[in-house]
C-alpha cells in the first residue's frame, strides 16, 4: 500500500491511500471483478476536489462562486463505501466454470458451388452441436456432402453461409493461416484419400505433425505405428505400402499428437474386417482415455452405432437417427 501526501495551494490534503494491484491481489471469490468491467469504477475513498461541490453539480449561484475564493476553506473528505453487487454469471464468459462446453457448434450452415447449370447447393441449413468428448457419426448416400461437411467442420474450407465454431473459435473470423494453426493445436484428421507425402517414409509421415508443432517424440511415433500394426514397416515409403497400410499410416498420423478433436473420413473404408475392427477400437480408446471428441463419416453402420449420436445427411440437411449408441460399450 502506498501513501501519498501533497501540498496544493498551501493546504495539506489528507493522505490518500490506494491499493495496488501488484501488492493487493483481487479477491479470489469474485468471478469478474469490477476493475475488469470498467477502468472508471472506483470503490475507494473520494479524493478532495479543487472544484467546489456546488460547481461540480452545476450550481452557478454567487454563493457558490464566493465560497471558491476562500483559500482556507477545507472540504471534508467523506469516505463513501459503495457496495457493488456481483454481476450475474454469463455462461458465455471464460469466468464461468462447471458449464458444459461444445467442441463444435454449427448454425444454419450452407455450402454452394457454381457449375455449368448455375448454383448447386451441397449443404443447406445444417445445424449441429458436438459436446466436448462426444462421439458423432455422419452417414448418408455417396455424394450427399458428408466429406464436404467434414472439411467445413475442420476449417479446411469455409461455408457459403452460416457459422461454425471449432474449439471455441469462430472459423469465419480467422484467416487461412490462423485456421491452420488452430488445426495444428487441436485437430487430427484422417482423410479418405490418405494424403501421405510420397517422399517421406511411414515413420516420417507420422512424425510430421509433431515436427510442425516444434516437438520430437520418436518413442510416441513408434508406439502409434505399433498400435496399427506397422512398426516393422516404418521405413517404407507410401508406394511400397498397400492401400490398407497407407490408411493405417494416416490413422497413426492423426493419433500421434493426441488431438482434442479427431475427424475421420471413412476410417475403415479400405481395411479388411479384422483390421477395421482393430482400428475402430483404437478410435474409441482414444475417446475414452484422452477425452478426444470424435466425428466420423462412414458407411459402416456397425462403426456408426458405436457412437453416441448418429446424423444422416440427406438433401443437404442433417437429420438425427434413432439407432445410435447401441454398441457404444463394445
């Protein structure tokens, strides 16, 4: 606490004590302190003013003017104790705690492209909320827009209309570089077409997300390659691997950083039944042990039924399905 005493016009003003934020921390019980609400808010004693109270209140009478000409006049310092009520808790504020948050929020999203025949609407009025740590499957006919929707949710593309929030960030408010940084921090993505770099080995492809994030963890890379059954082939290039093996490398690459949100486009589409079952187990193990949010696009109804919720994409719109969660304990 600092005490300041000054001389003003021959009159010694009373010591004024003001708390310092450095020496006196804010009360721990206040969710949102008044100091943060407004820099003009004050709960301390009122400082003596050089302007008479009558003038400060707008009184221009001669009596007020005469009183201001008496240098020996002292204005009493009144200690006003103001009780500022706590503001209501805003559930959208980071100050609020113990409130369930959504990993993904989609509102009235549409996606259109222009073709030779004019505008083609791929998605129209899509609404979706995925809770933190939840599992959601999106099913539908080929060409219904499932992969397009998954790319929009991950910020790989922007919608023509509507809003998408990913990990608390409004994607339309971010440029491409910021969206890429968000994906690097929070997202894993399993592409239907693998997207492996042909000049890198399986091990190097898997380690790439860690290297881009400034991390190196060879033990973790070998661990995820062993989990998908490819540790003996870690030094092979993509051209030396089968389609199913390339799919498993893509899965390992998505797992390696333990992402907060994992998107998977047909994760078992190119795998035999036994390997597909093993990969499915890995997906849901990641969800159970690390709280990873899973959003899957699949034609495999057995995989879809392991999710807590299933949505069917039809006519550009999402419709909830009734057969979700029947195998979630599998």
